[in-house]
C-alpha cells in the first residue's frame, strides 16, 4: 500500500474516532486530534478528511447558529460512519498487534 | 472584529476560492464554511493567517490531497509554458524598445506584430486564470529566483528600497512609453496630426497597469514587458547623439 494511502486511512480512523465521542466542527476536531498527540497533522489535511468522509457518506453535518461568533458547521457520524469506524479500528488493532510482535524481538 | 481583520479574512477566502475554482461551487462553499470560523478566531487573536494555515495556495494544495480532489488545477506543463512566454514577451518588448529609436533600421510594423503576438499568447491563459500565478510562482526555477532576493538581510533591504522607488519609476516609464508610442505612430504613419494625443491617451494607462500588478500578479504579464520596452526606449534615447548634444549644449 502506498504511504499516502496508508496515512489517509489512519487519518480517517482518527477523525472518525474523535467524532464518535462527540460531534465537532472543523478546528475543534483539529484541536482534539492535537490534544490526543497527533501534533504533526496539518489543519488542511483534517478539513480535507472531513470533506472526503462527508462526501463518501460517512458523516452528516448541521449548522449551529451562535450569537457571539460565526455559525459553526458540525460534523457527526451516521450509521455508515460508525460501521466504518468499527471495521477500521479492528483492522488497526490487528496491524498494531502485528507490529508489536515484530518489534517485540528488537525493542 | 475590526475591518482590517475582516478584510484580511475576506482576502484569504477569495484567494482560496480562486485556487479551488475548478471544483463545484457547492463544495467550495462547504470548504469555506468549514474554515471561516477558524480564520475569525486567528484574526481576533491578532495572528497572521498565513503563519497558522499557510498561504491560500498551500492550504488548497493540502486540502486537495486529503480530500481526494486532485492535486493540481493545471496540467504540469502549463505554468512552465506561461512563465517562459512572459520571458519571451518581455525580451521582445525590450528589443522593440531598443530598436524603436532606429539604431538599426527595421520595419516597425513587423516588430509590433511580433510583440503583439507574443504578448497575446502569454496573456490569454493568465487572464483566464489557468494557471494561477501562484502555480507559476511555485515553479522550482521561480522559487529559487525569489529566494535569492530574500536570502540575506541586505538583499531584502535592497528589494524594499527598490520598491519605494517604484512610483518614481512608473512616472519615468509613462514618459518613455509615451515617447516610444510617438515614434511608433510616426514610423507607421498613423494618425498624422495626432500621434502625441493618442500616445498620451495610452501612456497614462501604464501606471494603472503597474499598480494593479502589485495586488493581482496576473498584471505582471503586461507590466513587465511594458517596463522592458521602456528600458529599451531609454537605451535607444541614450544612444542618439542628438540627445547628448542637446544635453551638453551644441558645441
């Protein structure tokens, strides 16, 4: 698998996971990813991932009006998104276990 | 929020829209809707938008890659071609300027046609917006050139100083363009009584081109050849002995 494909898949999983705990708007998702330790990920990459997941039908969106600031567009998981999250998380854990096994001999 | 911040945000977003204008309008609206609250927050904190998010072009590129929109707006040969067209039309304009004083005797009409051709061919894609000027600016050769100009404190100061001279240069250029046009119309035997009038009408437009080029880089494709033409005319003036005898007083 090409590296950029791999990273795209990982970012998908991270974004889906963030949204599974709570709906989020653009840079709220960025902030939560950074807080979780994914500091190197660019803002535009997160926004682009949100768009791709939305266009693929894994997310819904709604606008929440606000008095003090601009209206914010929130993204939320739908059933398709939750399904994708479950499958990707499973794949990731299998991959992580395999890597731990490989590295266990050298770490 | 103050108007300066709002203007900055609107400017960023309009440039971003331009970078994405090959995409469906609805999608671009969504992209902008996602980003705007963050721009507002950065601006209200007094930060610089480009520091935090990159230039609109850089942001658009990263967004395209992550969203699967396709990573480049133009076929890769187009920015390079348009850049070299600028070089050719600028050089041609310089030669036209140089020859308009008739150091060498050339048919002025032919030169004009050739310059018109190279200018048109270079201007059309740029005016249509494909490639964008940022795509041209991101060409490796152009990047190296611009980094040369900003490498040291001294070169940066030099560039800043030259920029302050720009209004004066626009004035000088207007006069030189006027002169070149008058020569040209006389050579072509156009508008017997009125070459000076027509030349004035056209020449006063040149500072507009120069100032437009400051904000909208597409105007460079007209402004740079104009500058080189004026430089060529200046040299052809200096090469005329009448100029020197007039300057020094006939002996």
